[in-house]
């Protein structure tokens, strides 16, 4: 298989914890041709989408120690046509680069892209949870999104609970997430001025119900093809509401509850329909807070907590999809040959 990782720069990887590096190591260890590129390395030549890639040299001796693999990796720099890859695995960090998706539009019929570019377009911000319907709706906390300061102030004061969560619509990694209380109303307008801004560059903000138990952290669930494959509980640092590891949170082993399994079952089919095959769910007390679709992390920590290797499941899935596509193409070719032969009789 020929695989391209469209990702953040190689030098920004934290080899001890990086999820993408585990996926890369797994593909290289299976003997696939593996190339790495970034959104800034995409280009067009003769109306064909290419990328300046770093291709792993297969002559390099492979080690099972992933940090050592990172340090000793050897590449060849090449400009390669994107349509020549069997798979493009999207692992770029937020925020979403919509121009990069435009490059991929031209190769989507030739190459399996994970996650699907239309799915990324509709799910790359925190509005995506509002699109769930039916049984899934009961797992979504009450959420308000607006640029209207007056409306958001009214929502806060009319809310039955004393606390709500305020966060920017396009934030990531826990940035800008705060707890707001009714008694802080005098400061609320100032906060909204800061979050929303002014003029043409104003931003939407989210005001969301405070889910009981949030102070104890959240659960990160990794979903593959609509099914949970691993989870961990993330506990916030002292005096911090955010559970994100990059914000100082810590991880502990977690076994999915009956309610969390039901949540996964309720939202899994829509994820698959939207082409979001590998995502991370952030769940608090049985409520879906966020769906991470660009570069969901957690594999390294979940592996350590459970003595597993989730990257094997992810790459198994990718290989199965490509194999199925190749089988369909081969059958189509064989059937066309039968028809052509019949025509010549």
C-alpha cells in the first residue's frame, strides 16, 4: 500500500506521546510505502494535485522502540501526485485548513481519505454535535451559539443552574474554556467582548449547560468505523476545569459504562455516514461534549494504560478498506472484459 500522512511538521512531534507517530510506525513496520506531507506542501502542477513529501527510506533498519524510530528515521524528499496514493490519512492539527481540502477534492475518487473531506468540513468545529438527531439527541448537552451579547446574557440569567460553560466556537485543546456563574454577571459582558470581538472579524461563542461531574474530568473515547476501540479518563489539574492533557490534565484507566456504550451506539452510525471513521469523543457524565475529527489523540496513553496497541486496529481498518476497493475495481474490470468478449462473437 502507498500511504500519505497529511499532518503537522515532523519536527513538532512529541515522540513519547504522539498518536500520529504510532500510526506511522505501524504502517512502516508492515512494509508499506509511507510519505509525510503538510498542508503547506500541497501544490498543483499541470492541473494535477501534488505534494512535496518526505518518503521513508526502506533501507533504514526498523526498531520497535518508537522514540528511537523517530530519531533515526531517514527520508527522501520527492514531489508526488496525490492520486497515486491508496490512502491519505488526515492528521493535521486544528484549526481546519479549508484550502488543503480543496486540493484533496480532485483526488477523492482515486484515493481513500480518512477522515472524509466532506465530513471534516461539517464536523471541524463544535457545532457538529447539534446535528445529531433521534436517540443521539439525549446525549447532547443544551448548547447555545451566538454573537449576540444580549442573547447570551439572557441565556445565562434564565438558566436554571448557577453555572454554565463558555468557550470559543473554533477553539481546540481546551483553549478558552471557562466556567461562568450567574453571580459573575458584571464580568460576563467584558468576557463576551473579549471572546466575540467586533466588526467583520467577530467570533461565535458557545454557552453550554454545565454537566455535573465536569470538575472531576472527562472521558476520551476513540471511535473506529463507528465503534469504540479504547478509552481513558482525563482528570483536570488542580483549580482548572479543563481535562485536556495539553492543559495539564492527567489520564487514568477507564472502562466504558453502560451509558457510554449506549452513547457510542447512538452516534456511531452518523459518524460513519459522514465518513468520520477515526474520531475522538469527549464525554462527561454521559453527555457528548465534543467530537474531535482532525487529529484525535490518546492512542499512546490508552495503550499504556491497557497494554494494547490500538494503532494496529486503525491500520487493519485502512488496509481492509483499500483491499475492498481494489477487489471492486478488479471485478469491474473482469466484468467489462466479459462484455467486450461477448461483443466480439
